[in-house]
């Protein structure tokens, strides 16, 4: 039940819509306030129906009459011009609303993995006689950025710059879409690999 306002103002939603009809659309999707003409060549009907111009330009529209917007929609293909690999990658992202879940890894498990132990319980087995300190005695002292770069390139800090470059090239062949058949699903990792090689290439710690 509505109450009258003592100051004479009508604050209802329906009142606001009547006062500001801009952008209102009917049940059919037609823009009731549009004063455009249909953009189809030779058509003089009002252009009350909008349609995106391209898959990568979804916020810019053509305006058509009802007949021509139906024709346009029948020919619309969001994946037009994309490769099969790109289409499959997009479909995979759509399944999770483009918010891919990263693998959960226990920090303690990662620490053991650096010592070559997949399961912490293995330390009580054959690995109990190993001395991780001696195995890493030849490690270099590197800046954090270069240490991270070595890990990304799956290399060793005792390698030469030429050896690391070979590892970099091998990763590029797997990750770069121009070489791996157009698969763009690993572009983020590709960017990390390129960044990592830039750190090593400019480093004075590697000959």
C-alpha cells in the first residue's frame, strides 16, 4: 500500500521510468526511444533493434528494423575467423566463466620437491641417506629475479647461458601459437618464459 509523501514528491520506480524514458526497450527487444533508420542498405524502416558489429566489438552496434536484424542474427557467428585451437580454448574457458582454477599445491610439499622428494614420508626411506646440502653446494647466489627465471625455464643455475637458451627454445616450441598449431591456451606461461629469458640474457652471472 503506497503512502502519500507530505512534500508532494512521487518517489516510485514507475514514476521515474515515465519521467526518463531514454533507453527503454520493449519485450521484443526494440528500443522504443530510438529515432534511427535501419542501417540495411535501401531500407527506410525505423532502426529499433541493435546488433553488435563484430565478436571483438560487442559494445558497438548496428541498428536495424525487425526484419533485417533477424537476417543479421542468422548470419552471426561469434567464432568466425578463429582457428579450431582458439575455439576449443574459448569453450574451455567458458565452462568455468573464464576463471580457470589453478592447481592447489601445499607449500610444504613444494619445499620437499626442491630436495627431490615427492612425498615427505619418503625421507624415512631410501632418501634418508641423502644429503641435500652437498647436492646444492655448487649453487650460485643469484638475485631473486634471476633465481625465478631459472625456475621458469626449468634450468639449473650451474648451466651456461647457451644451455639455458636451448631450454628456452624448447619451451617456445611448445607454448608459442605460431609454432604449436595455433594453441593460445598457454599464452600466460609463454609470457613468463619470454620474461625469464630476458633476465638471463642480460645477466652477468651466466657466461
